[in-house]
C-alpha cells in the first residue's frame, strides 16, 4: 500500500495542513472539497496513520500528522529541485560546476562571486577547490574541474584556453622583529639572499626544477599558503604575499612591507587567468561565474597606500 502513495496525495496533504481546511485546500488546488477529503482518506488508509482529527469544525493535524507533514514537504521540495535541475540540463545548463581557484585570488572577491552564483543558479551545485601552481591546471586537464583561475603558475599549457581575470599586487613582507624590517638602505638580491625565504611549493611535479620569485638559496618550502602566512607572522623568514591577503596585518603592524628594494628584486603583479580545455568550454553557469571572477578586481587593493 505504501508503494502506491503519490506526489498528488502528498501535495494535497500539505495544502490541507497549511490552508487549515479541506475546502480551502480545494480552492487552492482547484478541486472540490469532496475530492480533497477522499484523497486524504485514501492516504490515511495507505499509511495506516490518522493524519487529521476531524472531530471539530475544522480538521486538525494529529501528532503523527505533524511528523509526516515535515517529511511530505521534504519530498515535494526534493521533487521541485529535481524538476528545476532537469529543466536546466535540458536547456544546456551544467548539472554541476566544479572550479579550482588559485590561492592568490582575493578571498573577499571570491566569496562575493560565490554568493551571487548561489542566487543566480540555486539548483546548480558549485564545487570549489583552492590550490596553487601545478595543482591548478592538473584538475582542469584531467576533467575533474571544468574551470580554473590560475595565477601562481607562470606557464600555462597550450592545451588550455585562457582569459585574463585580474591582476593581484604582490608585496614582500616580514614580521617587525625580523632583521630585514629594520634594515637601513636598499634591499638588494645579495641582502635578501642572507635570510631565509618562505616559498610556496608545488604539490604536483608540473613545476619541478623551476624557480619563481626565489632570491635566496636558503628556503623553507610550504605547500599551504595559510602556513606560509603564519610562518611570516612568526618571523621565520621573508616572502612574497598577495597584498589583499596581508592587508590586515600591514594595518595592525603584525607584518611590515619591504618596499625599498632594488629593481632586480621587484615582483610585478600576478595576472590571474581563467583556464579551460579548448574542447570543453564553460557552459552558461560556468561562463556566468567566470564573468563574476573578472569583477573581482574591484575588491582587490592595488597599492600599499590602500593597505
């Protein structure tokens, strides 16, 4: 008997419970009161549970009715989501969007883009990964992610299409207790080489043998940007960081920016690119999210003076 329960019965049950009477539910569903009453009586027979107490002027949900009402709503909501997703897929919308984001991309801009995506595509799950260097292109190449935002990897494979998103200003920073924080004079490559440099390292072998922005032979290599950030604040060395990521510490004095550096040690802003396979371009949801990522430049500080 339970297998024969229909969505129409559940919809009628929810309508009657919310409307407060069988006649009101009938008006809402455009059915006669007798049809609503008969439908609910059949539902009670099939479940073996009395859903309404009909002893008064208006039917009142029983305790069991209250409990099953929550389940009925969940079933109907699930069916509505199923229909919405099926409709989106039929219209060409991705059933799910998987994106890998560079740790360099400003988090404030990312959270804003994700919030807008959830509003615009409430039935399209968004799966995000945050990576660096080779960890960004590998999931795009192997199809795990449909779209990537890559900045920390200077060389992007030709097999991937690219679109510029934004520039991320970089800054050399140390803790105020570090010797470089009080160095009097221009910082040259020779001076920087005397101190430990904290460097973000690759979890993959795609950048093996390559050095990006490394000026010191003495390095501590960290695979996690959060760990690098914490080690810099602890005074373990100096390193390059996205300005947006250390802005609060520069304000508070927990970190100091090394601005008096020789031209050979200057690190330009990192350009973050959207990447995707030529034969797998982003669909409507992916394209929309890509455009939101381009708007992230508005939330990205551009100079130390704004920090």
